[in-house]
C-alpha cells in the first residue's frame, strides 16, 4: 500500500502543470519542404515518360506537401551530339509531362546532357547551353533566389575541357567571383543551400570494382576546383547544404560543417533498374529557419 501511495504521488508530480512541457513553438517546424530530383534523362522509350509521371505524382502526394522542386540537371536524355529533331522531341515531351502531371514550382540547374556540343552546330545561336536556357526561360546558367528564410544558389558546374571536345566540373573565374559576392552579400544568419549538377564533394567515386592500388577520378565526375570552393565555404558558416546528382548514386558527406548530398537519379540506371545499390528516386528535405534540416532519399 505504501508503494502504491508513493507511485501515485510521483504520478501527480509528473502531471503538475508547471512540469508539463509546452507545445513546440512554430520555429521548430520546417519553413520549407523541398524535393530534389536529378538525372531524369527523359526520352520516349524504356517506359521513361510513365515512370517520370509516377515520380511526380509520388512527390505531390507527400504529407506535409512539397513546396518546391529542385531539378539538378540532365533533364532530357541526351543533347550532346544529337540532331535538332531529336532534341526538340525530348524537350517537347518533358514540357508536356510537366504541364499535365505537376503543379509544384520547379527551379533548374543544367546538367552535362542538357548541352548541345555537336561540333557541326557551333555556329548556331542555340549551340551549347543556350538551347536549354531558352527552354527553361533562364537568362544565365547560374543564379540565386530566396524562399522561406533560405537562400538558394544554383551553380553551373559543367564546362568544356581544355581540349574543347568534352566537359569538366568547375566554376571558372567569373562564376567563382560571382559566388563569392553572393555569399559576401548574404546576411550571416540566412542559411544557404547550393545546387549543382556535378558534385562538389562526393564519396561515390570510391565505389569502383577491381581497384589494385589507386583510384582514377575524372575531371567530369567531380568538381576539379573542390578545394577552392571548400575554402570559400569555410569563410561563410551559413552555407549549410550542397545538393548534386550526376553519378546516379546516393551518398552524404559532411566536411567542415557543410553537408554534401549526392542523390540518386530519377532514371536510376538510365531507366534500366538500379545503379549499383541506388534505386531510382529523389531527395526530400525539410528546411528550418535556423539552418538545420532533415533529409532522406525516397524510392518512388
């Protein structure tokens, strides 16, 4: 009886109004929910249109709802060496699906497959990145915007290699200076999310078969100016998160208090199943006012 009485009194203490925790304030709720899709590689084959529509529906059924889609590039299957008829068809298909199957705002980043590098067409006005910029109504391939207490910086990570025949991951001097000014002119308490197609930093390149005594990393697989960019980020602690794709593999690397997330592809292994152990999918991110975030990879 004494033990029961003691437990009863303890229970009363826990129910005392002064000890009941208050409801979490609104600041503890995410201010923005973002879906990160990348490497859609859309074309009218392999069931790609139907699968991409399924992905978009999957995103729109999320609770809480998704406020913004970040498309990380390789929007269409491939523009690099294709003829203009094929390119037109791929973009027409993409726009048609977005119009019929999506009602969430989308911000875009260009990927290496969104660039027209056919040597026979260098003189045309839509050569290079201009065709895709026109399709997306973008004036430049890198830009910034603000939404719900966060700043988003979209980078152009794809540039011609030194031989002008293929691509390499980097910013270049002009864009790097622009990025430096963007960070310098951003309030220190405003969290920053960076979006690029090619990863700034990733561990996915270490996952290779038959390594003997060294890994081979190509300049088109990860930024070649990684060290320079990381040194810049170190000066601005409000840079919280960098999103990328390109590798079709999922990883998360934390370095100097910046989180680098390479998400898997919507197309998986170019619409032919998983790419290694990464299934076709997209990232979901809940962003908070204080710069913290929660994220996960979703197989749709």
